C-alpha cells in the first residue's frame, strides 16, 4: 500500500499519458463508513486494525496494474490505468461487496462508500479527485455502502 506522495506521482504520470496518447484511466476513492464510531467506541488500536484489514481487502481485489494507497484518514485511493468508466464502476462494486460481505475481525460488520471518476479531455488531477469525492459523499448521503460514479463535467481548481 502506497502513501499519498506516491499516489500523487502516479496520478501525474497517468494524466500525462492520457494527454500524450488519449489513454483512459479511472480513480476510485474509498471511505470506511462510520469509522469515527469505531475509534470512539473501541479505541484507536481497533481502528488501526480495521484500516489494516481494509487495506488487505482492497489489495486482494485489485489488479496488478492498479496503484493502491492511503489517501488520508480512513480514505484509500485506487488508480486504475486503462479502465473506462463502466469497468471502474464494476470493479468498485465488486470491492464494495468484498468489504461488506464478511465481518472484520477487529470490529464486525463494516461497509464502505466509493466514488468513481474517469479522466476526461482537459482534465486535471484536482478535477478528478473533486469529482470522485463528490460522488463518494453522494453515496454517503444516499445511505452509505454504495458506489457512485462522478457526474460529467470538469471541476476546475479555484
């Protein structure tokens, strides 16, 4: 599992590749649902074990070509090269089921919300992350344990 610095470098590389040859890639932003309650009710050591187990489940599900890392807090990011939108959404749904179908050893039943965004012509890293984040929070607002695809339209940095 990579850190944020490595994820940033891979995002830059994939965006440059897209600009050079039009190759597609998608990102999946994953947030552990109700994670604050785990830390509050069971302590940070249990929370840390949940994050480790979440990372293991994500790594078991990804392709060798994918780059997986901790984005921050209880969020993870997967960079999926050569993945068009429909393939990324299907993969995210498979990952969502992998998380929710088996209890976590440290905390029992857990779920995750996932936001998916695919590169668009003229895109920026900030735009992709913003769209994935908006999709993720739409999933949380619609009941959690969901995959949401980012709406079309570029988000430009302020």
